[in-house]
C-alpha cells in the first residue's frame, strides 16, 4: 500500500485504534483521519498531525462525513469491554450493529477501496467452548451459530453484512476475529477492562497497598489465549492488504493459559505471591477458548508470536506507572 493512501480509523480514541494510528504514522502515512465518539481529550493516544473527528458513528450522516474523500476504512468502533461489561450490557453491544451497517453504506456510496472490520472470537459457538481443555477454534466453528449473547451476535451479523456488501456491491471487505487483545495505552479499570489489564491492576494494587490478596473471577481454571497489541496491529494491516484472505479469519495467539497461569505470570513480573480468592458468581465467559492459526499461517505465512510473558511485562510496566502517577 502506498503511504499516500487516505486512511480512516474508526474507533481511533480506543485502545486498538490508537495503536493502529501510531503504527501507520511510523510507517510514513500522512493522510490519516481518526474518528471516535469520545471527546478528543479522552482518547487513549492523541496525534496532532492526524485529522481527528468526534462523531457518533451509529448515525448515518456521521459515517458519511467520516469516510468522505478517503480510500481505506478500518472499523474498530464498538461499544464493548471485558466480560464484566459484555455480560451486563447486551443491548448496548447489539447497538454497535448500527456503526458497521452505516459505515458499509457510506463506504459503498463513496467508493471506498478497502474496508476492514474488527470482529471477535465471541462469534464462536458456545458448545465448542465448554471445556477448559478446549480444542482450538477454527474459522468454520462459528456455524451452526451459537455466539456470545449480545456482543457475539452483533459481530456475527456484521461479518455477514461485510460479506454481502462484497458479493452484491463489489466493496472489498476483510474481517479479522480478534482473540483477547491486550497491551499498554488501554483500559485497566472502571469495568470495561479485559483480564490481562485487570490482573495487572489487581497485582499492582495489592503490592502497593500491602494487602497481599487478589480476587479472581471464576475458579481460575478457565482457559484463554491473549494477543499482544503489536501482533494485532500488524495482523490487521496484513489481512486488509491481502489478496487471498477473503473470509473471516482468526487473529490471535495460540499460546493458551489458564487464568491461574495468567496470574502466575503477573505475580512473577511483580515479584510477589498473593492469596487468591475466587468469586464464582462473577462473569467469567466460556470455560475454554483458543485460536487455531492454521488458516492464517497458510494464507499469510505468519501468526502472532509475541509471548505472553513479554507482552505482560510491557503492559504491567505501563499500568504500574499510571497507577503510581495517580497516587
């Protein structure tokens, strides 16, 4: 892709959107537009050399304005968070369908060249994720459909919208199913944070306060894979630019751990050992989920490879500095 391409990042004020814009700038792209609903001062990363727009992308006129005059659209915009948010805000998650629908309509009308949609592993059928010792999820495991209620249904529906806009109108769309993305410059408290950031915050708080205990949601045996943000940003661009990735595809690490093992790693980074309290009534999601990377390795000759330990060290350091700075 020429660095003269005009690129719009929707959801630019969020965690992944901010990192994507930062990476595009590093590559020399200069015709960049960032769009988000949040006030600009609340964006996680802010760049004065980017055209920044505050718009509610659930509204069609806002989507028209967001994509006008550009070539490429990355749609990372959604009302979402960790499992604590998803399970308690299903209607809000479903309403994100307006964002992708209106962006697709605007992209079709204004001749956008390529359109990227950030989907989620929450599209996968629940009955394939009942055991912590889960078989890694292949792309075809999304059907017969039984996704995460609310958030997962919205993502699966929006995937189909991308497919049909390609089939019916010739809009080139690419869809990546993100698996648990984490890293610095993101949410680590307030209820929307995901497990890696939440565990880092809890361990840091325990260390700084002297209360050497930690609450873990669930029994700690549920399994996940966690993808560091740098791999997600690289993979998203590779998928968008690919000529052969024409179907929704996994974008996630295949390094599966239990939540207990995740806590072990963060404790090791912090050089502390905590007493663990298990909250069995808290939201915990499915019992097991991991990414089968057979397809992405075949089509792109690549898969996410940054180890969980390496990524957590960087994430822990950033969250620690943030908490210390707030006193």
